[in-house]
């Protein structure tokens, strides 16, 4: 099986988000962390669905959903950072989600032009 950069990146990011969620729960932060967990792990699930798409339109649609989930995740991360609900450094997560958004956006644009 061929290595898929975005599938690997989103799986790794999901694992990062799960670990962050566990840390946030230990700090008794339950509101934003749940939203972050849902959107952050949904990105990879939608990428996997896109890989198994039955048509180009389906592929673009699933990746577009992944992109929306990634942008939502970025919002929750920024909110966590700005709200000071935690002392955990969020910067590495913000950098990684920005990379993921850029990659997914590029894949969508490339697929639309072919």
C-alpha cells in the first residue's frame, strides 16, 4: 500500500488531539476540549472516507468536509489559547493544523482542476 501523506498526518494529529483532550480533562476543562476532540478526530475520518470515494465529486466533497473540520479545530485551538483556560502550550497544534489545512486545500484545488 502506498504511503498517503495526508492520511498519515491527520491520523497523527488525531492522536495529538486525544492526548491533549486527556490533559485538558485533568485540568478540569470539559467544554472546549470536547468540541476539539470531535472536530480534531473527524478530520482524519473524512480523509479516510475521501480515499475510498466512489467518484471525483464524492472525493472532493469528503475532503471539503475534512477541511471544514480542520478549520473548526483551528478555531477551538485558538479559543483555548486566547481564553487561558489551560497552561498547555497550544502553538504546536496550531502549526500542525495549519499544515493540514494547507495540504487539504491544495488537494481539493488540484482535484477540481483535473
